[in-house]
């Protein structure tokens, strides 16, 4: 269970990776030591390492994706 974005608008996600799914992309990663899959990604700021999802939640990415070189190539637009 995840609280609604109005109660928990900003989260830090570690050990993350992009998932390509029907309809777009999501993130899979750890938030407070719990695995989480986000709603669809609406925006991604590579410089800030910030993802905004369709639910309105903001995920601040920390650490590295397993293959960092692919982040720039595969990052959501």
C-alpha cells in the first residue's frame, strides 16, 4: 500500500530502473527499503534526477541504474 500523492508527494527512490510497459514507462525501485513500482512516467529531468508520474508524485532518484550508460539513451522524454 502506498499513501496517496497528497500525503506523500515526494519520495527518494534507490536501486531503480526503468520498465517499459504497455502505455509508457514506469520505475521499479526501493523507497524506504520497500519495493515500489510507479504509475506511468509523465516527466523526467535527467539533470535533477527527478521523475514525475501520472499520479503527480515526484521521485528523486539516488544511486545508479544498473546500466547508467543506458539511462540517457532510454530515459523517458
